[in-house]
């Protein structure tokens, strides 16, 4: 219960997209340090496991298309269930990868009425303008995301 | 569980709108005194923090429009997540401010099928008739809101 | 968690409609005796309080229409929040009252995709055929409702 | 297209409930006389056909319960499709019949966010207070409904 | 059908809010001059009729609250049906009136996922920041709205 | 809370369809052995009880059609409430039975946006192609389902 | 417009499932003979085309699983768009085929709140009890479906 | 109406994403040549107009971020209204651009339950696996899309 003079609001936050850098850890650590009432959800971030999960569990494929397809659909079980359950979806983009899955997740979240926070370096502004346009906040660093989460929960 | 002869029903109540008077504290204190099973949610009520949050976290702006825009969109992360989660939305209007955000929240809540309680002095009846028309109850004082919450939860 | 060989499923059940007999107590007592994982919700069942709540909290009215209107809309805060949260809605009809509110609640629940159980004596079959037609089960006694709840939860 | 200075808005209106009096004809005639852009939908209003449709098409039943059940469910095909497609649902209640189906349709329509107009004599105010409380307008005569439809479409 | 090289897209646009100036006529005239495939919807803009409609059709009231209430709820029949049917909702704010109904309609439209265009003079930026934050475009003049509609339909 | 370096995600999983073999026990046992954060829901799997529940609680029927009808509708109370609450629906098909109810549940779950896992022997591929086409994963054994659940939750 | 004394209601009806017999033609011919205001939608009923469409358009596959998968997913484009647009879904089952796709479509339609009419010989009653339990009408012949459509549209 | 032996089904198809090549014209021309009952919707495809629309209509900005933001949000008015109205969304990806907006639209469409067709060269399979996994069909050429549309509409 929110007591008089006390305004904590818990949130469920999904950390979508890029699995190659430690941006999730930075956000989670920052939130833990601040003691914020945030529960995090995330995709499977073990990249080789994620790429091979389809054939590893459901059997080998000759064509890469079906190998990828089987894996992507299994990964979507977790991704979609997590987005549905979240209040806020944070999506991180970087220079290095195409990250169409991150943009897909952002669109999926926006259509469900989730609050979107996008994180990317300023050089990507023009390329990401449609995604940014759907976001409640466009940050450049994980640290800014922590500050936003602190502000909206405390 | 509702036992025979016992009818407590917990509710989640969002206290929308005006951040300049202590009406939220009055409702929360009344509910606490009565021991009602009500969980409250509210926007950030620290007014200067709320006005500056956008530029304070995401960087300065030359134009007031964008300063306000960045702040308003961050505040909406909390507001919308809170309205979505609520059973009841209480919206308080006063003579002093335009409070278009309070009316916006009322419309947002009504479209989601939330139960709306509006609080305002009788002088505002004509100006607020469309908002009142969407409400389940139109009260004049926080104390009446407490009595309504007591009635519908006990 | 459902263990192998164990199939308990908890349910939230709203007991709609008639407030003049003790049918709710019978169902609740039966469910408690059987130890079923059912949480009950119900409208305010104190009839005079329910009729007077509008004017009692929000001020007297000269016309009965507005007295009833103010009361009915406050009662709907609890009723609607409860139906939205339920898995199953049980609606009891009897010979004695018109109970249009019970039929209204049944329609409201059906449109939201809730599972409907209707309870009434066989004499009312023709008059209630449209409501029965929307129900998953049509019982004649509270004891049958308890048995249905036992069956679907155990 | 709405031209400057011209404000016609077409509406789809479902006329729910009582099939024993000519109230639908009165509303339809009034709307036609006024040339309003209203399309009406209605249940099957041939009462004996409506009562017998289940057994007449799908085969006889020994028990009245199933005769009624089969008929009611076929009638619901039209009723539900019509309510889904409507902007406004008008529900008429009279002294003579229990009309639980009318109240059920009102609840169904309310849960779908349809605009509800209820018509009944003033003597029924207390018994219908919950249905009235969900309505945008409570009229006493078909002629008032025509005037409301004229006002909101012209 | 969209032919190769031809990109017209029809839209339904609701013009919400202020009924005291001719801003609707300016937008409609501009759209007609440009021959755009836009269908407009609007509330009843005859102000005295709108204020009196409740008591005029459904009978006099002693208290102003109920006079306003009956009128506001009848007006909402048209307003809500129109917003539900629209692709885009344009809301105009001015200095002169409180226009809580305009802000309510904006919130209602936003929650339904409608595209929002807000029109107001720059002096109102701070007071309208939450409404602007939910809008796809914030214009200062009806002429800018016409240009936006031309751009998104041609 | 998801800690840095820890990725557990709890899921609610409904085990639909076939009640004649022990496939549910195999999945549940596998999940328990692995200590996965999965809560299972299932239909009533006592086959004779399930077939007779309608007449056993609500009274005998002369015609098998109504005996089956009453039972099926009571069983649907649990089935539908369980599917609505689930993140993932697992549906198992075998050679021996027609299992139209399993395919019905799969369609119901797909329309609600639930994640679908189908289990069947390879011989049924052609007959089940439309159901498989809606699934996130098509497994041949309960053990593969356990591995998928382990992957998407750990 | 529904004139006084005239009650035609148009419907969109999807004819799901079995593509091996001429039941669709019988229903369509009956409806045309009766001049009913029914628009029919159906899946692609050219069976070999339907089975091969995936590989025929998108390229050959070595494994039957992917051949079926690609075809089934293309067929679902039409099936799902058609079910979404329908008021009523008719599903026909026969002795000869497993028709899991028909049962899947029935479940999909039921979850979307579509009105369901099931057609099957009486021998299948027990096996289809869950599907029948979700239907507004259970017919044995296409001719009965025509009579139901005549009743609900005239 | 679908006549016996005739199976045309009209569709609304949104052509999302890449505006730098003539793939839309190829699909539209192919559909016109085949006389298919397909209505196309598309974003504004005049690239410079699309980039400048925000500042061109709503006033200049010093920072590129806000120039892009204002333009992207105006473009979204058309994009979102079009996706909402479509049955099928076709999304084309190429090697040359990042096209995060195309992936965003694909996610948005998927969350709304639209049928997704993705077009891309085989080299992009791994990068697009999550988007492909949500699609009903993955084509390599516009001509294949025409063939799919011919198949599902004729």
C-alpha cells in the first residue's frame, strides 16, 4: 500500500533486443543498488544456445532457414509471454548489429500499449526515428534508464 | 476468501490529477484509519521534479515545448501503467488550475472501463458535466471518497 | 504447482444477483466444508445500505429516480470490478423479485467471456431461456453449484 | 462527408427486448418521418416462431428445458451479431413480462461499450435502477427515443 | 484501390472539443478545397441545444447538476460512437474555456489507440504538456491540420 | 527479481487434450526434476467422471446428446478459465482418438495469443498441418516439451 | 434500413472445414434460392492446390513436414482473415477424415466470440461434445443450416 | 457474395517498409494484371517529403532529433491507421538499409493479429529469423507475393 507521503510503485520491465553487450547487467545492477521495486524479464541471452535451440531440441535441419525458424519460434515463447506481462519495455540498439528482432519487439510492445524506452547512441537517431517516435523516452545510456526507472517508481 | 457473513473486497485505486493540495493524503489517511483493503497508486507528486524530469535525465532543451514534452512522456510511463492496473480511478478538480491532464486521465480511464470517481466543488458542475457524466460517483470532498471506498470494500 | 496425480485449480467466483435469501452463505459454507480453492466475491448484500448508499454519502435527492441512480452507480463500482476479476459468475434467480440487475450482470459477464452458472427453480425455465442459453451450467440448488465447483477445481 | 454547417451522423441502433407491443414500429416510423440516418437492427419479433425455432428446425425435444434451450441459442446468433454491430442499444421494459432477456442484452451491450438507452414507465424506476445506471438516457416513451436519435444524428 | 503511383488513403477524422469558434469550418473547408478523402465527424455544435438537450427531451430538473448530467450523457452517445469509428481525433484548445471535455475526449481517444492531433496556441504548451505528449502532432492553426491531413492521405 | 547473471522466468502452462495416456505426468515429473518455475494447469483427467459430470450433478437425461452437452459445458468452465490464465498451451495428439477437443483448445488458445506447443508422432504431420502451423514448436515426445520449458524458463 | 414490419438482417458466414464433399454448395444454393442476405466466405477448397501451395509458390522442400508447414501457413492467411470478418462460422464434420483443422477453426472462432453452427451426423455426438458445447446450434444436415440462416436473417 | 463454385475473397493489404525500390509497384501491377480483389494501403513513399514533413508543416527545429521526431510521428498517423485496417501486412527488407521501421511495423502488425508476409533475399535469413518466425509466408520476390495473394483471394 502507498502510505501518505510514500509513493513507491512497482513495475515489471522487459529488457529487449541486443544480447552482445552487458547493458542489461548495468541496468539491473543500477536498479539493485538503488533498491527500486522493479522486476526484470529478459530473453535468453546465451547467444549460441539461442541460435541452436531449435535443432538441439527438436532435431537437425539441412537448411539454415528451418534451423533458424525453429529456434526463433521457441525463443518467441519466452519473448512474447514476457512482453505481455510487462509494464515497460526497454529496447537497446547499437551500431554493430541489424537487430531487426529488437525493432520487432518494440513494435509488438507498442501495439499492446506497453510503455517503451529506447536506448541508442545519437548517431542512430535518423535511422531509428519511427521507433523513437513510439517511445516514451529515448535514452543514450543504461544509466539514464536507471534514473528513469528510479523516477517513475519512487 | 470471502467467508460467510464477511464481505471485504480489496481494490486498487489510482489518485489522478491535481498535485498542489493534500487531497491524496486525506483519502489515504481516511482509508488507513478505517483499515480498508485498498492499495493506492498515484503519479509523482513532487511538482518541480515532475516538471524537470525530462531535461534533468535526458539532457537540456532550448525550447520549453520539448522540455515539457520529454517530462510529460516520462511521467506518462507511471501514469499509464498505474491506470491500467487500477480498478478505480479518482480524479480531483479544483478552481485554481486548468488540470487538463486530470481530464485526460479521466477519459483514458473511462475508455479502459475503469470505475471513475470525480471530486470537485459544486461551482464546477457545468464545466465538468461531460467528465461527471462518465463517473460512477461525483463527490465534493475527499471524506466522501473515503466513505465510498469503505462502502464498496467492506 | 500441480503435482503429478494432483489437479487442484483455484478459481475466483462472483456470486451475483439476489440479496434476499441466504443462497450465498450456502454455497460459501459448502465450499469451505469441502476445502475447495475458491475465492468468492459478491456485491454488498446489506439491502437497506445498498438502497440508500447514494444519498447517504453524496447528499439527499428530492426525486426517487436520482436517489436510486446515485446508489446504483456506486454499487456498480464493486459489481463491475468484481466481475472483471472473476473466472466464474454464479447468478441466482427466484420467483419473488424481478432481478433485472441479476440478468444485467449475467449479460455483462457473458460479454466479457466469463463462465456463467445460473441457479433457478424449474418453473422459471421459459422466462430465463436466453440467460440459461448463455450459461455453462443451469442448476436448481446451491448444493449443485458447490458440486460443480468441487468438480472443476479438484 | 460532413460539410461545413452540416452535421448528420449515421448510427446503427439495435432495438432489444420486449416483442409484445409495437414500440419498435413507433420508433422506426418516427425516425423515418424525420428522415434520420439511422439503420435499425432487431431480434426476430414473431413470438411463436421465436419460441419454436429450436425444435422446428433441429428436431423435437421431450423436455421443455431443451426446447427452450435450442430456441434461445439460435435466437442468440442474431441478437449477438446485431449488438456487436450496433452503436446504440435501446432496451424497452414494461410491467407485464419479466424480460430477463432484455436486461441480459443490456448488460451484454454495456460490457461491449455500446451506448445504452433504456425505456420504461416511471413505476419501474426502483426495480431497474442498476440497468438505468448503466444507460446514457432513460426515456419513458418511444417518442423520446426518436427525439434523442434526432438530436444525436442531426 | 491504390493504383501504382497513386497513394490516396481515406481517413475518418473526429473534430473534438471547443464549440465556440469556427475552427471546424476552417478545417472542413480546407479539406474540401484540397479534395482530400476525409470524412469528418463532430459533436453537436449548437451550444444552447447541447446544454438543454437533457431536460428538453427527458423532462425538467430542479437541480442544475441533473440538468447537466442528463444533457452530457445524451451528448456522449454521439461523441463516443464517433470516436470509436474514427482513425484520427483532432482536439482544439483555446485560452477562453476550461474545455475539460476536450481533454477527456483526448484521453478517451488515446486509450483506444486513435491517432491524436492537438491544436492550441503556444501559450498553452505547459498546461497541455500531458495531452501534447500523447499526440502524434501538435499544431497551432487549423491550416496546419489541413496540411497534415493532406500529407497523410495523398 | 531477475538478478544480474540469472534469467529464470516463471510460466503458467496448460496441458490440453488427451486424457488416456500419462503424457502429463511425464512432463510434470520432468519439470519437477529440473526444478523449473512452471505452474501447470490441466483439465479434469478422470475420464469416467468427466463423461458423467453433467448428469451426475444436474440430473439424468434420456438422450445421449444432452448428457454429453451438459458434461462438456461443465468441463469447459475449467478448460477456458485455465487457457485464459496460461502463458503456454501444450496440446498432445495421438493415433488412437479423434481428439477434436484438443484441436478446439489449440484454436481457442491461438486466437487468444497464447504460445502453442503441439506434441504428436510424425505420422500425423499431414493431418495436423494447420494446428502445427499455428504452433511455436512441434515436438514428438513429452521429454522434448520439458527441454523447451527448461530452455525458455532458465 | 429495417422498415416497420420488415426484419432482414444481413450476415457474413464462414464455411469452415471439410473440403471433400459438396456441403458448401448445398448451403450456398439453398441460401440463394431463398434470397437471403448472406455473404459467404470459405477456405480454398481445391484440395491438391491447397496441399501444394507452399512449395509451389515458395520453393520445394525435402521434408514433408516443411512442405505441409509452408502450405498450412499460407492457407491460414485466408482462413484467419475470413473468420475475423464473419458473424457466424459453420463447421462441418464427417466420419471419414480427422478434420483437426475444422476443430481448430471452431476453437479459434469461439475465442473471438463468433457464433458457431456445427454440422455432423449423430454418430459423432460423443466425440464432438466439446465442440458442440461451444456451438449455438448443432445441425445434422446442410438444409438445417439454411433454415437457421433463413430464420436469423429474415 | 460467394456463389457456388466461385471463391473470390477480397483483402486489404498494407505494403510496409522500404521506400527506395519499386517493389510496391511490382506487387500492385501484378495484382492488377491478375484482376485480384485486393485493396492496397501504403505509407507515404515520397522519401524527401517523408523526412521533412514535421518541420515543413509544424515549424523548423534546431536539433535533428526533433526534426526526425516530428516527422516520424506524423507519418505514424497514416501507418498505424493503415495497419489497423489491413488483413495482411507485407514487409520488404533489403541489404542496403537498416529498416528498423519495417521491423517495427511487422511487430506492430503481429501483435494486432494481422497476417504477415515477409520479403527478403536469402542472405538475410539469419538476421531476420525472429521476423520470419512471426510470418505466415517468407518470400524472396514481389512476384511470389502476387502469387500468394492470387492463391488466397481466388
